[in-house]
């Protein structure tokens, strides 16, 4: 018999508001990428649709992006695709 589920068996979705005055969502994304490695999916949800933000996403390690308001069905499908086991 196997040893049971390992830490890598589980996937989590993290929520962080990018409007906190002391740290931006892009910096948090970059830090998550550094800690989680290149394969972990990071999907951002933001009301900021500026070109500056959109152009920054690949550089900070975002896998995908949704702008608010978000279609919940699309978000759920992208989460399923983004966290699917390899």
C-alpha cells in the first residue's frame, strides 16, 4: 500500500488583495513564483486593466489573469486547467 497523500497531492488557491497600501499584488505574485517554482499555476484576479499591469504579468510569473467582474464559470474552468495534475 502507498504512504497516502503527500504535500504535493494538494493544491491551494490563495487570495490577496492587490490594493493593500503596503505591498502590490504584482510583488506578491513575484514572491509566490520564487517560493513555489516555475511549474506552480498563479492566476491573478484584478480590477486593474492597465497596459502597465498586463505587460508586467509574465515578468512577475503570472500564469493567467482575469479582470473584474469575472465570469465564475470561466474562472472555475481555468482553475481546473491550471491546477490539473501533470
